[in-house]
C-alpha cells in the first residue's frame, strides 16, 4: 500500500473533539486522516457513550468495534467538566487548539461555559464546529438527534421501499455520516479563510439539514413540479422519479441491477420481445410497473452471469448485486486497497477501512488504533498544557 511520505495537509493542527456517538467523531476522523492531531475530550470513567454502543456482539479490548472504527487515529483526554480545576485544564487546551467541535444537544455547552461565544474569548482564532439534530431554533430544537428519527422526519425513509410497503430507512446511519462530512467541509473552508484573514469561525451542521441536502435532486423536482409527490414503484422500487427499467431484479442464481436505459434496447439484448413493444419513451414512466413486472418474470429464467454477458458488451448500465464476502474477494475491491489494520498501544488490533481520499495519487493510511479512556492524559498535560 502506497502511503504519503511528505506532510499531510492538516499536519500540526490541533483538534479538540468533545463529540460522541457517530456524527461528530466521523468529522474528526476525517481531519485525523488528513494529518490533524485529534484529542477526544471524554468523561472520566465512562468516556464516549459509543464505547458501549454495539451494532453486533463484537467487542475488542473492552470497547465496541463501532467505537474502534470511528475513533482510530485519535488520542483521549478524560476529564470531569463539572470540576472547576479540570475545566480550567480544558481552557488551557483551548488556547492552543485550532479546531474545537461537539455534538451535544442545544444548551449543554453553554451550561459548561464552552459555547462558541465564551470559547472565542479564550481563543479568537479557533474554528468551532457543532452538530445538532435539527438546528438551534424551531419546534424540533430539543428533540433527540438520532439517525432513524431524522431519516423519518426528513422524508428520506418515505422514498424507500415499494409502493405497498411502509417507509423503509437506510441500513446504516446515513444522517450521522452526512452531517459529519458537512461539518468537516465547513471546518476545512474556515481553516482556509483563517489562513488568509486570521479570523476564527463558528461552523454549524445538523442531521436534518444534511439529510435534506442529501435529497436535493428529488426535493428540487418536487418543489418545481407543482409539489406533486412522486409515486414509488410497486415493483422493485429504486428511485421514485425514474421509469423502467430502474431497479434490482432476482435472477436464477442471484440479483441484477438495471439503471437508466432504453427499454427497447434492453428487450433486444435480453431476447425479450415483450419489451420491444414499448416504443414511446414516455411509456417507460407511465407504464413503469407493467414493464418492470415483465422483467421480474423474464430475468428469473437465466443466471446473473448470463444476463451480464449479454448486457455489458453492449455497454448497457447494469451490475451484479454483491454481498460483502463476494465484494471483498473481487479484484475490483482489492485493487482499491480499501482496508487497513489499526492497532492499539497494548497490541489489540482491528481491520477497518482507510480514508477514501487520495491526494497526488497517494493514500492516507495510519496504523494507530482508537485510544483507551484517558490514555493520553499525562502526555497531553506535559506536551500541550505544560504540566509535567
């Protein structure tokens, strides 16, 4: 695996991350991947709640694998923020920091005296990032910012599933990940501005706004189409606004994804004459389910490999539908070198993904695993605060 030998772009930047769970830590993970020194500010004794947030029965060295995957390449400083002496230590760290971030409910950081208005008095040049569930105003302000709830509020879950099925959420925490990505983007933009003007900044993102932005394509269509709701297909719905053949279909031995394309050409390539009768492209939308039902029955008569051998040489947009085990055994995946092994200071190791960004053709990797609670207290006090 090729690694960057020169300085990473965020080298020598100090990030204080007060966030928990997924959204904030995913943002600081990306900053760490690009060279920043990220210090997790954790509660003494219990630490980030994500340490005990399990998405499977797997655990490594006392913490959930979820925590390990999203907090690799970071340090941990454990404190009691309600203790005035320990809070003073945090303020000394803030004076040295470039970025500070958190994802508490509105009002929490204010009560601790660590909101942006008070922090910028300590460090006027700091870039202060915060993630909330629904923004800091409005009737939803104090609702719990949990991913499934946000997917439901935003209309995203309603887009998924067939017409006769209930709303279906994504199978992973998309609202958290998107909000984290947007916070990281905002922080990076303000770091660039600070390099020009010397100004600090407050950067805000919310799970709801991130999820609404994720839907900008379909929401724009809705807003400019007389606010007519799209109809989910009753046959293998994949995109509420797209006509046939768009969807995933069962074959004799697996599944086949079909994207946008001519229904006439598809009928010719699949040797399915019924499809070639739909000569008007408008029918591909108005008779979407009728056409897709023909495909449902026809595609089960042969294997995925047989269909791909007919479609791919003609450059018809299609794909095998892979499980993770098949994906990771494929040369298309292994060529990307997308996994890396990270190791804690005590030798506990985890296989996980790497940073997906390449710069100058090179990869950002790091073997540094997630920290144990307060593991770096002594080093941070000595190196940054100046207490031996």
